[in-house]
């Protein structure tokens, strides 16, 4: 990657099942105030560009980003919106800086899932001629994906459940997590069946919250903090929209995105070269499939990886030490929180779920039915 983009600071709200006492603007103001204070800058005078990340359907209103300029003081500045996952908003912010147009960028994402009908929204995103009338949503798609994955590579429901036990257990150490609990594999499997083999505890819960981040050019980042985190690699790809054109037991778009990001960052062996991973697992089986796509194990070996204990908080390669999406993170905000958590790990300020000695991390965002789109960012610990 030509030049370097530094992440100076990040912030997020406490995530909750519902925040009826806060308007979307209130969420944005909360995280913006915190991140500006952490970066030691003036929102009005220092921030040159603002990128907001939200989706009208999830916000329950048309042009839902319209109030954001008021909340982030972006009038007469370069202001734009990403209508997708937050990881793409971070990537777009990095592009602003790499282009030379801006030296200091605020990226902010918000969502209150509690105010809308997620099943209806997900159904609207599906092919309207052949599939939408079937009533499909992402949970049904994830169930088909998990079943295909199990049949092709002989994974077990117990291996999927271990992801939930790990992530919700890790969330007990994360003050921002919504659902933190000690569980057993049996409890996960006995929770309400949503769509075989996906049980209720294997699905990301409904969540409200926001996240913000300050990105800067190398020169500015070094002036603002002795501890910047550099974006050293990035890649993103899309799968076919039609599920019938994809093998759901594979994640070719993620494989391509990861390879592109690793090549930029000079990573030849991700298992040895990466210290931790924060990935977007909307459903427990997806964490195992995504670890394969990220090259952390071979094809069909995601189950063996979770069984080995290597992805535990104290393991050789922690995956979702923060608790991941299963602990409760809203769509749209999801990918940005993966980046934020990785940044805090590399800055050594992650708190009780800190991975000791972390120098390089991978953050992953995705979206669409069965993970149709993937974005991979490689982050490295900085310094003067």
C-alpha cells in the first residue's frame, strides 16, 4: 500500500438490545465526542472530512444520514455516506487520505436494529424474482450454509456451539458487550431452534449502538499520538448474488479479499504472522468458515481449529477476543467495531480481554446473504 494511513483513536457505545432513550443523532454525538477527546483534536477545526455509515432500511427512514452533519460538525466539509458494513467505511476513509485530498478523517457508524423488522429488511435484499417470495431471510440462508458446510466437511453441531461458548465467554471481559455469559455446549444446542441447525444462541442478537474512528495521514498521525495503528493491507470482494451460483460451504470472495490484503501487508503465513483476528460472525458456523477463508486453517478444518483451543483468548491465535458479533453488535456498525477492537488490542488498551504482545491484527467485515461481501483489513502496531 503506497503511503501509510494511521488510526489515531476509536470509540464505541455500550451495546444494548434497545436504546429507546437515545436518538440516532445522540448515538453519533456520544461516540464522536469520545473519539475527538481521545485524539486530542478539535472537531470543528481539525477534521477535514466526515464519512458516516448507515442504511436507510435499518434506520427506518429515508435519507437517514441527513441529521449526521449537524451531529459531527461537517457543514462545508467533505461529507459522504457508506450504505453498508462499517469495515468498508474505514476502507473508504483510508482512500480519502491515500488520495491526498484529506489528512484527518472522522468515520462514524450507527444503527438501532430495535426500531425495525430485521427479517423483512433481509428479505428485501434477496433476489426479487425467484427468491424473495419464498420468505427467505439471513437466518434461513445461514442455516442452509451451515448444513451444506456440515455435509461437505463433516462438521458437527457441537463445533458450532463451541464458538458461542468462546465468544460469549470472552464478552464477560468486555465492558461494551451486550450479551456476556458463561455457557456450555449443551445449553447452546438446547436453545430455541430457529432454522436447523441454527439455534437462538448461535445467532447475533438484536442490538443498538455506534462506533467512531479518527484516521490520519502518517505525518499527522505521528503528531497526534505516539501509538498509532497503521492500515498496512486491505482487500474486498463480492460473491454471486444468486445463492444457486455459489457453493455455500466455501467463501471464495473472502479468500480473494484476504489474499489481496495479505499481499499488501507482506504476510506470507497468516497463522504465524497474525497475532489476533476480529471477524464478523453473524452466526456461529460462519466463524469457522471465515477462519478458513482467512487462511487460518485449511478448507474444511474450521471445526478442528475451534476444537484445538488455538482461537481461545489465551490460545495461539485468538479469534474474537472481544466477544464478536454474537455478543451483540448492530449491522452496519459491525465491521467498524472489529477494526476498533483490533486497534485497542494493538495500542494495548483493550482491558481485560487484552492479547498480550499483539503487534499485528486482522479485522473483517461482511454483509449480505450468507456473507455475500467481505472486507479484510490488516492492522499493525505503530510508534514514532
